């Protein structure tokens, strides 16, 4: 018999029924509340953990975030990506295992559940991609403004040097 200490902590959390019932209750209470910018991180955490048992919640992307909020959002995004990567790896491994054994994936409830969970995360992934694209556009705009300011300062510098040279010549 395998001891509980020998099992993977993630597997132990997955097998903990109380944990999932608690997450389901949190999801139900959060579903009734409108999601705001302050509640986005709570929804993101609930969605990632709920993803492993059923469809996750949707997290809106913040257009501009401060230094403290940005780190938390980056941490949430990193955790989301790692969770999604793990789920996809498990999904691929199960499909390869079924294929090597000649079994149909249509009969494997684990593969079906992983597929449904991955599809539930797809909308969140698209939102994260869009948020990253919005941030990229925002920062490129800032970079263009910096270039314009720098260019303007160079033009002013050239103008003053030209004026000084002209006054020195005449």
C-alpha cells in the first residue's frame, strides 16, 4: 500500500474532496457577484483551481496596472500558464497511453474530462493573449512617444548649436 507522504502533493490536493467542494462553493458565491478590477485576481485564482475539476471562471484583463498589481497579475498569469501546460501534458500523455494500448479515447473519462477542462481554459487563454497584446501596443505607444521626445530634444539641440555657430560666424 502507498503511504500518503509518498504521493505527489498535487495528486493529494486533486483527491481531496473537501477542497473541491469548498472551491465549488466559492465559485457559486463569486458567480453572483460582478467581477471588478479588484476581484479579477480572486476570479483568476478560483478559475485556475476550479479548472482542474470543471469549467473555470473568466478573468478580465487590466488595461493598465501599477507596480504592485502588475506583479500579482504576472504571478497569476504565470500560474495560469503552468496549470494549463500541466493539464495539456497530462492530456497528451493519456492520449498516447491509450493509443499505445489500442484503446479508444472516447471511452476514457479522464481524457474527456481533461479535454473539457482544457476547452474551458481556452477562453481564459484568449483573454490573456489579448491582454498581452494590449499591453504590447500600450508600451509600443509609450516607446514611440519617448522617441518623439528624444527626437524633439535633438532637434532643439541642433537648432541651438546652429544659432550659436551662426552668431559666432557673424
